[in-house]
C-alpha cells in the first residue's frame, strides 16, 4: 500500500526539480490569488458591520471586526434543527445517488445494447429542461406518490443524475475488459464482480461524486421549500433564504449565514478529497 | 479483503434502507380537524416579534396554538400554488399577493373588515360581491431619502413637510448643487421596479398604465409617455448611474456608499437604514410633486383565512390580529404603516431619522392623490376577474429604453401589449 | 438493478416531462383548463426575434465559458496532483470555495469588483488616472464579466473530475516515458491527455449543457442587461413565459431548448466515438 501517488515520478530529488517546484508553486499560487480574491472579499465582509459593507472608498478588510452578522444569523432560525434535516437529506441522497449512478454507469460502459445507448441519451436529457418547466409537473408526480411533506420527497427525485451516471460510465470505459473476462472465467457472478472488483477500483469516482451530490443537496432550495410544510423539517437553505426579503437584503446577516452553511461542505470536501488523493489506483489496472 | 468489502456493501444497503425509512417516517401531517392548533404562514426577513407576541396572547385567550411559519419570500408564491394543488394550504396566512389558483378557497373576512371599532381602510381590502377575501397587514408607500450629511455640508435646504414639497425640477437642481459642492458622484438612484416608476409618472401629471372599460390596459396618455422619456434621460451617468435601470445594480448599496445625494425608494428602507447606515446621516424627504402630489401606495402582506378543517379557529385568529389594541401592538412592533385609521403609534426606533420618516409617510399618504393607490387596485381588479398579471415586464421594457434599444413610445406600446397578453 | 434506475427515470423525469410537453401544445396559464392550440406556441417562438437574439447570446456565452473552464479546471487539477507544487492543501480549498457560493452572493461579489460606479476595478483604474470602464452598461463588457464569474464558479466542479481522472493514469506510463527521457510537455500531451480523454469528454459535455442553461448567475450579476441585450435563453423562457403566466409558451420554448441540447449532446457523443474508434 506504500506505492507512490500517481504522478510522482521516480526522478524525485534529482537536480532539475528545484526550478520545476518553483514554477509549479508560483503558477498555482498566482491562480489561487485570482480565484481566492472574490472569496476573500466575501469572507472578510461577513465580519464587517452592516454600515461598512458598501462604504466608499472601498476597503477589503473590516475597519471594525464584528460577528454580529453571524450572531443574528444564528438566531434567525432554528439552525441546529435545519442543519440536522439537511444532513439527513444530503446523506441519504448522496448514498442513493452513488449506488444508482455506479450501477447505471457500469451497465452503460460494459454492456453493449442499443437500448442502453438510448437510455444514456435519455439520462442526459434530464439535465436539459429548465428547472421551472419540470417543477409543477414533477410536483404532481411526487404528490401522487404520497411523498409530499416528507423528507423522502426531497431525496428520491434527486437520485438519478446525468453527471453521476456519466462519471461512472467514463471511468468504467477505461477499466480493461480483461479484468472482467478474468472474473467471469473464475466463475464470479456479474453482481459480485461489480461489487468485489469494480467498486473498489472506482473509489475516487465514488468519493468525487459524493462531494458533488452532497453539495447539490446541501444547497437545494426551491424544491425542499415547496415539498416541506412543517418548519420542523425545513432545510438550511430555507433558513438562509428567509434573510432575503421582498425589498431588502440584510447583507451582513446573509453573508454570515452563507459562510456558516458552507463550513460543513468544506469539511466533507477535505476529508473525501484526502481519500481521493491517497487512493492507490493503479493496483487493479496494471497488467 | 473481498469478504470485508462484500460486508461493507451489505452494510451500505442496510443503511440505505434505514435512511429511507427514516426520511419517509418523518412525514408530518395531522389535520385531524381538532382546532388545538392552526398554522399561519408569512414572510419576513426581519426579526419581528409582532405575530409571535399576538400568538401567545391568542393561545392564552382561546386555547388555540398558532404555529407561525416564516416562508422565504423567494418561492412563497410557488409554494402556495403547489400546496393548493396538494390540498395542503395553511389555515391562515399573510401572502404577498392572492392567486387565482386558490382565491376560491378563501373565507369571508367581512365581519372583521367591517367592524367599526377596527376602522380598517376599506379602499385597500380585497372584496368581491360583499365578500372580503383579504385584509392587508400593512400599507407601504414610495418615498425619497436624502443624504443629510451632504445636504448640510453643501448648505442646501430641503423640505420636511409634504405641503412644501419640491417639484422634481427643484429637487434635481438642489441635488445638482449638492453633488457639485460636495464632489460626490451622482444626484440620485431610483429603485428599478414597476411600482416605483408609477409615482414619477403621476407626479408629472400622467395617469400611467390603467385598465380601460373593456378590462384591458389602455394606451397611456401622452404625458405618461413623455414622463418615461424624461426619466430615461436622467440615466446619463451624471444625474443617475445607468447601471441601476440598465443592468440591475443595487441602488440601496449605491446610496449606502455615501456617493449619491438622494435615493427614491420606499418606507421599508427605514428599518434597514436605521441599522445599516452609520457613515452618514440620512433623512426622509417628501416625494417631489410636479405638480401632482402622489406616491405609490401598496399593500404589505395580505392576511387571509383558508377554508380548511379548522376554518372557525382560523377566522378567529385573523379577527384577533385586527382587533384595535392587538393591531396597534403588531404595527408598532413590526414597524408597519397601519391599515387601520386613527391609531396613535409609537415605533420602537431609537433613531430620530427613522421616527421622523414614519411621521412623514403617514402625512404623505393623507394628502396623496387618489391615483397613488391605483397600481394595486388594478392588480386586485384583475385578480378577482380570474387574471393574474405580473408587471415586472415594465422594468425590462424600461431597461431597454434606458439602454437605448427602443424609444419611449415603443416602450409604452410594449408594456401595454405585454400586460394585455397576460390578460388574454 | 438497472431497472430501479429506469423506474426512477420514468417516474421523475419522463412522467413530468410528458405533462410539460402536453402543456406546450396548449395555452395553459397555470390555472383552470388548458385549451389545445396545436403548434401555435412553436410558431410564435420561431417568429420571435428576441428568441434568436437570446439564442445567439447563449451560444457566444457557452463558446467562451466552456473552453475557459476546461483550461482552468484542468490546469488547477494538474497542479493539485503535481508533486512539485507547494501548499496544495490550502490552494485546494481556495479553488473549491467559489463553487459553494450561491448566485446571489456571487452577484454582489462581482458587482463589488466590476461595478461601473463604485467597483474595485474602476476604482483602481480611476486612481491610476484612467477613465471608468462601463462594465455594466456596455453589452459586451457586461457579458465578459459574467463569463469571468461563471468560469470562476464552475472551475471547482470540473477540477474535481479531472483530479479523479489524473489520479487514475497508470504511473507505469510515466515511468516508461521517464526512461525515454521525455520532457514534461510531451508527457502531458502524449500520456496524460489521451489517458483522461473520457473525463475531458464529460467535462465538455456537462459544461456545455450546464452553461447553455445559465440563469441564476447572470441575473444576479447584471440582470441580463444592459436592457435585455444579455438575456440568455433560459431567462427568455422565464420572462416571456413563466412570469407572464404563459405556461404553454414557456413549455414549448423549453422543449425547443431540449431539442437543441439533445442535438449538441448527440453530436458530441458521436464525435467522441469516432475519435475513440
């Protein structure tokens, strides 16, 4: 298990490395500054008092640091309960999405069938309609299935995603068919091959999709708002949205609430991404 | 390895099943019909306690708990639409506007609305065939804000009484003077909204976009078209920045920069400014009249009671809200311009500018030309005829005018055509 | 097992989509009956110059955002898996953060930077003695600002796809290349790019589909302005359809959009197959 990460060349430590390191690091940090700057304004502004947010001349750093935006966001709605609800929804949806996407992606990659190809295009079609077009009809369906006003009504319609399916399809396409043939020769059943051999190989995809799915469901807003009636089931974004009024936006509270609602996502990302980075991927692929 | 992996898959499957059971088991829903508790949906971005306080009193008095749900403004209408389709409307609500989809499920609130002690402004309720469908929780009005610090620095006077209001010409001259002496960027920012352009038209003597005898929007008078053209000319990056009406920049933020002399918006900014402006002094000034003294009077939330299984308790709660003493408390706590006449209100602001602003708005509404309320009246009329019309297209068409994509006449024609298309 | 997916797909996409498709042949307003009007909605759409204007703008927008996002996300991903760059753990979060920021916040951030009245960029330009640039009231500049904002916001998602793909390139290939004394660029072009081709394909495909449907970000940054010049196709559908209670018309426009995207997707799928073959 102590094999080097994928791109680590054996030439490490040789002479040509130093300029390369400086080059790569400086390009990366240049990009990081460009990408980080808008976010920096966002995070720093969340510590500004409301009166200083739009003051001129512009300042990046707060003249007076305050957490009043955070404090007010915290009392604006039942943060702990909404947080828990969102966690349930996001975890359940992520689990189901990963399982469904892996299976479908595998089938699309490894079985040749005209109707599977058609199905692939159909799954892509799910991303092609504007959300509003499908909103009212989808509501009718969910209501008819008796999922209205329940967290599962938020979870289940979100399970199939084109992104997830295609991530797995494209990954499994690169897995050599020999591996599959070998398993068949060894008398392994199709499902068992998938679970025992394919899924462990696809771990980076599983984790990457998990990050995606978690973020999508965490930030879902309109659909949970429509489906859930009981404030005891409300999700975090419903609480955050309640800060945006008809005529006014209380920016300092909104910025505070947004920073708070992002923290769990960053945590999940860091944990999962660590596994993606450390995954020993070449094990199964080497001939 | 393979064995433990297999076990892990089974664990995942079991967890999946458990999560599904959990999420579906969480489904709420009682509706047993016993009026132990009723629901009240409304939308606020402030931390107002008004309704919560009333609910506590109501429970003590009637033994019925009111569950207050704060529904975010964005998506509230959609939520109501879908709830109506699923037969899951709340018992009571304060809604941004009525919807033809569920207007037939409303209870008659005429007993509350006609109660003489309440003294509710009858011009602003929604009534059909003697049936009162909705009572506004409050009234809103458009109005002008000045950067007092800049005016003081430039030594320019401003009116404080609506009786001595500026004309728009005088105001723009004064603002010009303030801008040039204090070396700030702009005279004015002006909310990009269909409701806010109305007072501009009315002030200049136009009638704006009104319904004709045939129930459709009529072509506007020449004064209105001229007023639109004049308004567009102000967006010259000197008097007003082009970015607000042209590209949706936030006028509130621009005004808060301290680089803009005045801001035309409305009463709802008072609470925001009281906390959110600390770098300069601000003050409310009467809306200029040129020569007509008008504003745009609109309704805050519209309080309704639905025909649910708990209809009686729902109606009681609505009646309770509008009882004179209760409503006084509500209006004070939430900072409402009252729908009930003759109340003496003490608002909880500590800032003098905020208190003065409310006093000014009350005065302004008393002397405002009746046309000031016609915008919302047209909307109500159409709604009761089963038509829902969204006038947001006015700002899009005005945006094209400001951006030089079309002239004022074409803009007016497009607005009328667009509105009538919705009437069908 | 795949049949469960099929069922979900039928339930939560096909069924609602058929209801929506049905609306597109009616003059449904969201309330009451939906009178059948045949192809009238489609006819109206084909005759509306505003629809073509929005379509052209959307194509320009997509044509800019997709390549930029592709380069930015592949570049950042490559650096994040490179053994040479220092401080990756911090940079990783910095690149990821923009993707989490909601459109309404992104709008206020980018207006703070590129606002033409009191924005940062114009502030710097005027301080240096230059003339303020009309970032909001010039149609093309305004679109450029949104393109920058969209690239910034979309990079993280595609970057993660590339990271997973790059981690998956067999090290043996590089080792062999090293023995041949190949430089960094040839290795990238000959080994990395072909190895991640399947991922590059979905990045392009999904980005295209997503970008063609852009709505929230552009509304937050410049409201589709100046005027209506930067209204993209979904905003057109919203403002002329849903906002005006023309559900039938909006549905028709949506299905035309679906048709266009379907053609784009099938063309890309076929192109990738030919390349793969």
